[in-house]
């Protein structure tokens, strides 16, 4: 195609997407974190379809995606200047802000009847283009069946939701691979409701004050979504704290087929009969590990292994989001490396 006909083809696709959203259809769209299952956030019927397709509990609110801060005037109070500062520093990008909700512009089932709303401006060029062209506030949870690993490419979305959506916009794989950081800005000090690509240190540096984190799992989760088991393959999944080394002994029966997900650098410690998936190069390649995590869990899920072990990464600020997802996926099943 020459440039002119390419542009026409893209415009035709954008127009089709816009019309579909207007008619209450739901569509898989790429973002830089994970693929989202998007619907017009003002259309209750469309939102209902999103919850149904995912099998998502109705008390778990969706994130609203926007392309311009101006759109917030329709459904949040005027922004606190500290929030504006954070938005300027991290948007477009992998962070969602929970803000006080106003009015009835948004469908109340999109926000699970709460008086707050999570909002995000994605940086993915195709996701952004869709938001700009349609100019529709899009409610979009991750485009997976509830409880399963989030999708990091279009094929994952099709594997989970084929027949339940209008279509999927195919684009490159998500570069972050885990969901956005969710920051609760409805009270000060602000609190991290879900760790993600943007770290507490980065937020504190811009804010010049401290951010709270929900540390204790027994504490009432402030993000309703955090109370459910998540990101999980169907087999038992166990994290090996301290990582895998020469002396790692796996608690398995001889007849069990074993899978291991770990950095490539651990491969030398693992025998040939084990199904090994290399997550990243080294023990400190946290970003690469996050990018490949859900894909690795999905491959194991559909393989013939009976039990899966996953390398526990060192607990440093840059690994917080990654380790949060790993613990959620394991349901906190942990063994310690000697
Ligand atoms: O990266 C992402 O955030 C992806 C992409 C598609 O943008 N979306 C995503 O959405 O992960 P979802 O629905 O899978 O996760 C939304 C999380 C849930 O844990 C939910 O409970 C929380 O955000 N959440 C949304 N609105 C909230 C609110 N008003 N108060 C507290 N938590 C909220
Ligand atoms: Mg999700």
C-alpha cells in the first residue's frame, strides 16, 4: 500500500471501531500494559457485556481510559494540584489515579456503584489513536477471563474471549506486560492500591512526600480487585523464594511432570526432563520478566505439566509489581530455596 491508501485503510478501521462502540459493542484494544476489553463507559448495556464476557464480579470497578485531561471535567471534581503534577509527570503511561466521582455522566455499573473512579491515559500509540479518534471515555478491564493471566497480545484475547466480543485490534505485544499502578488519590497521603510499572519511589520523587502502600494482605483491600485470586494457570503454582540455584530441591512426586519458569541464567541448574520457560536473561531483569510473565503462565497452563514452580525475584523497589503478580498467581504458595 502507498501512504495515501494506508491512511485511508486506517481511517476506515477507526471509523468502524467508533461506530461499533456507539452501538454498544465491546472491543479488545492494545495498551502498553496489557490488552483491554473496552466499552463506552457511558453505556450501561455495553458495560454489562464487559462484565459478562469476563465473568467478572459486579463489585469490581473498571478503569476509565481517556486521551485528554479535559475529559475528566465530565465526571470528576476539579483536580488537586498534587494530582495534576503526577498526571503531568506520568501520563500518558502505566498509572491509574482513583479520584472522587461526580455526577451521572458515567454508567454506575462501570464504577461498581462507588463514589470514586479510576482513570488512565495510555501511551500505546494505537490505543491512544482509538481514544482520540472516537473521543469516547472507554471503560476497559484487562481482556482476559476473570482469574486468568492478563493478555499481552491479541491472540491471548482471542484465546479467552472469542465469540464474546466484536473484535480485537491487533498490534505489537504490550511492552510493560503487567497492569498499571493504581494510586488512590481520594485521601492524603495517597496510597498505592495496586503496584505496577510506576514505582512508589518514582511517585514520591515527583510528589515530594510519602506514599502509603497496603502492605499486609490481611488488611481490607482498597482495590476490590485485589481480593480475588488472579493471573493463575490451572495447575498448582509455587514460588521459590530466594530463587533457583544448585541446591534447589523441588517437593514433587516422581510421576509428576514439572514446569519451571525462571531467568535463563537458572537453566543450567535444571534437568532435561523439566519443562523450562526462560522469563528473562538474569535475576535482575525485572522489566523483561514482567513483560513475559503472563505469556509464560499461559503457555504452562496449556501444557501437560502437573505442577509449576516460579523463580522468586529479589525484593527491590523495581520488582514490587512483578512479585505482586507472581504471589497473586500462586495464591501465596511459597517454598524457600536453601
Ligand atoms: O493496565 C491496566 O490498568 C489495564 C489496562 C487495560 O488499562 N487495566 C486493568 O483493569 O488492569 P482491571 O479492571 O483488570 O483492573 C482494575 C483495578 C482493579 O483491581 C479494580 O478493583 C481497581 O483497579 N479499581 C478500579 N476502580 C477503582 C476504585 N474506584 N476504587 C478502588 N479500586 C478501583
Ligand atoms: Mg484484570
